[in-house]
């Protein structure tokens, strides 16, 4: 059985993003493995212990994205593949899904694991688009997973409760935070990861033809206006002042 875990390199949640001349300035940013992808990796590693599957970590991005694959090696994956694209930008979800799908079609994994959302783009669209491109099932927000032969049973979070779903393999599964507790890499794993081979695939070799999104400019959101304290001695007076402001100033009543 073959598992592929899609891993994405993202800015640390505590990183201060600077904007210079209409574009983001990456200098000084700490890059990490997207936290939800850590849950996907952990689940693949746990299922490997039961199925003896081979795990490949796959990442699309510029040269620095190889660091996310080193982190995956440190946790225990068997292989790492980097689709290198120095023009990649994380908000182009259609292009991302098309490129990843082109590679995945060539290797035909049984299960594709990934986080249910990336903390930078927050789109949560790529896994579903990959499943559509490959013509396979997609189960999102998994909180429990069992593999039974050529079938998988997944409990997933949904609005108002939990649903149990089954699917034949192959399938795309996205990990929710409650799926597991990711392990920490061992010192031995970290040291060994530095020597392991990362297979690099030039994006041009995949023959992908897809329209690209161009980011024209990036800017900070405008500052919020200062808060306003409503005048009035009683709750009724303050309510009247609020209604008056909504009608005469905001013009929403």
C-alpha cells in the first residue's frame, strides 16, 4: 500500500509579515510545516504501523520548501519529493491542484493525506480539487480513520455532529485537529533527515497547462476607526442614540 502526504511550507503563525512596495517581504520570516499537515503525517505514520505502507511526503514550492520535506523525513516518512516551482504562490489554488494532480496521476497512491486547511491561504480547496482531477473520493475533516483491506472508514466532523463515511481506495483524506496528537521528531530522526535524498521534480517536466493568478499588489487592511461610546444615562437613552446613529450616520435602518 502506498500513502502520499501533501505537505506545505507556510510562515510561522507568530511571524511578522512585512509589506514592501506592494509585495510581501520574506526576509526574516520563519517557515514551518503547516500545522494541519502535521496531523496528516502523524496519521499516515500510525496507519503504516498497521499496513506496512510506504509513505512519501510531497511538496510544491520554491527551493526553500525542501525544509518542510526534511521535517517530514525527521518524523519518519520513507521518501520525499519536491516539485520545485520558484514562481509558486500559495493563493493560486487551481494551479496548485493541477500540478499536484499531474504528479499524483503518475504514481497512483492508495491514500492521499493532507491537512484540511493551510494556515496561510485558508482556502481548503486544493484537496477537493485534486480528488476531482483524479476521479477519486474525498473525505474532509477526519477525526478517526480505519483501513480495512481496500476500503477506508472515516469519522468526520460536520456541522451539528459527526458523520461516518466509507470509501473504496484510492481516496483523498484531510486531517482535522482532533484526528491525533502529532509526535515530535527525535534527535536521531533530525540528524538522519539531513542526509536523506529529496527527489526534485522540475514543474516544467509535468507538462501542466494552467492559467495563473497574478497578485497585482498586497497591502495592509485599513486601520479600524476608533470606538464610540454612546451617550445616555439609561439603557433606553443609549438605545435611542444607537438607533439614531444607525439611521442617520450608517443609514442601515
